[in-house]
């Protein structure tokens, strides 16, 4: 029994110092993002998106995400989309010479609906992605991912709101 307690005590003391990988939580980072929506007709629009993510205040590349989609507005509260995304990711937090990033191509389909819950506005997004990943460390892989997003927005005034 004493050995079990001693082992448990040692485990609890040392667990705070163990880490499986560098997670970047102590690194200062920035995300620059652009989201657009260009209406072509009453029923069709295009959504361009650019996200550029860095560490160390812009000097250490982390990720570039380029995505665009074509949207069919079924009515005021529902939309169906298909699109393509290109993602280049540096999975490390350093910039060694000759480093190769993971390259990913994504095809996606999504359905978005909106409704109100009292003063709250709710947005539901259902997305299915087919991911073609080329990693310098683990090679080529194809993965599938289903995603769900719930966004709640509460108006504070005509121009200001809180969203989660």
C-alpha cells in the first residue's frame, strides 16, 4: 500500500513536467483573416476566404488557408455550398532550413441554416470534407471529416453584438 501511495504521489508531482509535444501555447501568435461573400445573382454567391497564421509576431509561419466556395441560397435562412480549400501547415514552432510543410487539399460540401431563439440568432453549419493530405513525415493520406458549427449571436445595439 505504501508503494502504491508513493508511486501515485511521484506521478502527480512529475506529470506537470511531462509534455508529448510542443503546443505553442507560450508563443505569441497572430491570425490575419479575410472572409468575403460576393453575390452573383439572387440565388448564387461566391465566398472567398484567406487565413494567415504566424508565431512570434509574424516572423514564424504557421499556416496558410485559402478556401473558396459557391453558395446556393435556397431561401433567406438556408444555404447549400460546395468548395475547395488549400492549406499549408508548419507543424513545428521553429523554422529549420529546408523545412517542408504539410500540404492539404480539401473538397467540401455544407448546409447552413439560421433561426432565432428570442433575441439570440442561431446559425447551424453542417460540413463534410474530403481531405487529401501530403505530409513530409507521414506521406500521403486521404481522410474524411464531418463538422458541425453552432454560432449564437446576441445584439447589444444596432451596430454591436456578442457571438459565441
